[in-house]
C-alpha cells in the first residue's frame, strides 16, 4: 500500500502508565496505575520489521504515559538493536517526557544517543500546577524543572509542549514570557484541550473564538520579539499555511494515517489519540507489521479521513489545514474540524500581515 514505507512510529513501551495524574490527560479514564513493559520479543519484532519498511531513514517517537518508566535498560536494549539493524544516523529517536524521572544517568544516555527530547510543561508554576499533579495531588512543577535543569547540564536543549485549557487562557502572556525569558526556550508547542465526548473535564474545553484570541496573542508576541531562532509550532503552522506552503504539523498537513502507534502488547493504532477497538489496525502477535499497515483497517481509516475533506469544499485554506486533527472533529473522524473558524481567521490575518511586510520591502 502506498506510503507504508514512509510511516513514523509512535511507541508506548508501557502504554498509559504514568507517575503523574494530570486531571486533563486524555488517558485519565484509562488504567494509568498498572505497569506492563513491552517484552523483548515485541520490541525485537517491531524494530526488525520496521527496518524492512524503512531501511535507510526511520523515526521513532517514544511516548506514554511516562515512557522513561520502562527503565533505562529497556532503551539500552532498543538502541543496541537499532545499531545492529541500521547504519549510524539512520534512526531518529524522540522521547516525550514529563521530566520528573530524569537524573544524570538518563540525561547522559539521551545525549550520547542523540535523542530529541520534548518535555510536557504547562508554563509558569501557577499554570503548571492547575492540572499537572503527582499521585498525591501535588504540583509537579519543581520535579519537572529539576529534570529540565539536569537535561540542560548534559547539553540537551529540550522542546516543550503546553496544554491550554479554558482556565489558562488568561495566562498567555505570562506563560510566553516564562518559556522565552525564564527558560530561554527556543522552541515549544501548544496543545489545545478539547473533549468532544462530554467527559468529566469537558468544562475545560477551549472554544473556537477563545482559541483564535489565544493563538493571535502568541503570534503578536512572536512578531514583537522578532527572533528568527524562536520556533513555536502553532505560529509556524499559521505562517506556512498563509504563505501557501505545506505545514509541518501532522494535524494540518494531511498526513493523518501516516503514523502508527504501537502499544506494549503489540497492538497497533493510528496514533495515541485513536486508541480504541474501533481503530485497532492489528497486532504484531498475529501479523507482520507491513501486512498490518497495508491492510484493510488502515485503508478504511484513510478513507474516512479523506471523506472529512468534503466539509472543506471551496475553502481557500484547505491545503493549509486539511480539516485539522481527526480527534478534533465533531461527529468523529469524517466530521467537521471544531476549530475551523479559528484557523480561517488566523490564516487570513497572517496572509495580510505577510503582504504588508512584502509591500514595505518593495
């Protein structure tokens, strides 16, 4: 099946297991307290079969839960297997962590093996402490900041992901300044909180108008800083789309279905936002990875995703948006992107800004 040899792997070696209990986490209704580590057999089968699909250039995103809780020896085994299968520099390893478990041994390992590191951090102490709690219900800010400092001491400059809820909308400037000035961060991203299933935390949903205002504030702060080295995913997406370029972010570039998520028991899903029986593509316990990814269940997922594009007929910004993230569509994968209005306004305003800039340069 076309595109199978370009797919990116998201690997959850311990599934949803985590040492924190972030109340907005989309795993919070799942079992985060039972540790089940991916077996050596599943790990070996996955890497060997992934090598057959991507023999010269592979990307693996290690995710969770909290992926470091698989233990550093698990990753030593994974790296040793990668080195047997691929030539040097052919595998790009990324890990998304809450950083609370990071010590000098972890930091040195990640640096020596060229891991890209993303840290889940919700801004300043107050913003972070609203929902990112330990099992005891305490603010995890100090634990995360300690881990970040250890990473920096090892020469790792991590990226950051902040989750934006309704309760955090008023802290846009404060949190921007925290990332840019206090942390001296050069790149970070925002995940907007949205629960379309009316779950326990749905009162934290960010409305389309509020998301427009929030992102527009971030764009204005970014423009005012005039720092070409400062990369913010949401700003980058708007600039790329408004310039007629393909956005890098998967939620906007039409690449949904070009990832796969491997759970510790070997089951495979589209990504970590679609882990339920309806979207299970298969299991490494039963089939070869290529057979699963080229199979009918993934084909159906791609068809449903493309069906959603019927909602975008005539939109000038379709190629910049592709109806957004499938998990943020009203009525399911083939539905309408909840933040359609927000994105249209943001793309339009940025296009005007770019044109004004070009006119001044003429």
